[in-house]
């Protein structure tokens, strides 16, 4: 395996980790104004992700940094072509972070209610935009022979990408509902489990629609064949079994399965891309690949040494933080953080 392939795999792993962790994070934010019946319940919902939400976003920052260092031409084309979408994404994440911090500064129901809706928007918009962006990489965007994006913002809003965005929102919201059922207790836990059961069907339907459109509107079948393999099949089967474990009140298993579905769906998309990074809809020969968009071999070698040295410590720290905050939260034990 050459270093170009290794870094494609590492970036895939970073996006998998990001979507797995930030996926339920976004889902919790989307459900916040609807699941919490009063200010105390909404505070408990926020507290379920309070200690970890900013750490989850580090995966996105690391994925972006790794893409810039390993495949600078890909990074440049992506950020120039998707500029407006990425600005909207950044603004949504900024106001979301501000809302988490400012929500409790004034003891006013109206003040807190406004920030709750900002958290909702700041969670919904990134979930939608990430789905649109990742699916556009596979579907293809207008890139010329100079690796320059020659489309517009509205070029990105094609039916396939929008289906991917809606599927991402639905799947992340289901992931978040199961997480809330796992992290809370009492009446809040029961309502989170009930809404997860209701979300399962639309989320599953949208994921299946995305799979169908992937077969019809991309070259994945031509590249991977009609036998989808273990990874796509696992993504589908995991999602199908989520409903069973929700009904059996086994939130831990349901959360694992929604996470597996998120992770393996992401891996499937990157499998369809490899060895490309962005597909050119103008000419397949103009697509950015792990070879024509990469850094020098020396840069990749140095990055590999640094990554293999430091990443295990980062993973260990994040695992420890989740272990420390593993207990269920209740309205009765509610504390401001």
C-alpha cells in the first residue's frame, strides 16, 4: 500500500469518526425544541452532549487539516467550489457553539427559547450540508482540466445531493434520538425512545432512496459491481435491526447499530470514490485523484510518522472523556454545566 492510499484511508476514518460522533450530536440539537417540554428538560438534553460536542467537532477540523496536508489540490478545489456552502456551514457551527454558551446567561424563558431554536438551526444546517457535500463528491461536479470548479452554488443542489442531505438529516436525527434514550432516564427516556421508533421508518426510507439513486445516478455499480459486498450490506442490515432493539428497549444496541449504519454508509461512499477524491462531471479524466492531487512523498511520509505517533493518544483521551460522562441524566439530577 502506498502512502497516497494510506492517507485516503486515514481521511476516510476521520470522516467516519466525525459523522458517527457529530451525527448524534446534530441529532440531539435537531430534537431539542421538540423533545424537551420545559426548560429543565431541554437543559438535560443539552447536558447529554455538553461535555463532548466540541471534542466531536475536532474530528472535522482534523479531517480538513489532513486533507489540506495530504491532498492540497483537492482541498483547494473543494473550498473554492463549495465556498458558499462551507461559509453557511461555518456560520451555522459558530452560532450553534455560541448558543450552547449563551443560553443560560439570562434566566428568561423567551431568551432560552430563542437560543434553543438557534441550536436547532445550527444542527440542522450542517447535517444537511454535509450530506449534500459528500454526495456531490461521488455524483460529480463541473471541474475542468486545470482542477478548477466552474459551476455555481446551485450546481450543488442537484436531486442526488439533496437526497443525500435529507438522508443525512434523517439518519443523524435517528442517531441522536437513540443516543438521548441511552443517556437519559425517566419520562424523557421513554419519549426519546418513542420518537426514535417514529423516526426509524423515514430514515430507513431515505437511506434506501439514496442507495437506489446511487445505483442509478453514479458510476458505483460500474466500479463495484452488482454485489455490494460486506460494507454496504452491513450498513443496510444494521439500520433494519435498529427498530427491533428500540422496541425491546435495548438502547445500547440500537445506538451501536445506528452508529454502524452511519459509519458503513460513509465508508461505502468513499469506496465508490476511490481512488478519486472529486469526480469531474465534465470529463472523468479531469477528476481529482489520490495521485494527481497529493502532496510530495516526503510530506506524506512525515505526516504518517506524526499521525501514527499522536493519534492513539487523542483517541485514548476522547474514549476516557466518554467513559467519565457515561452515566444517564435525569431531570431530578439536573445540574447546570
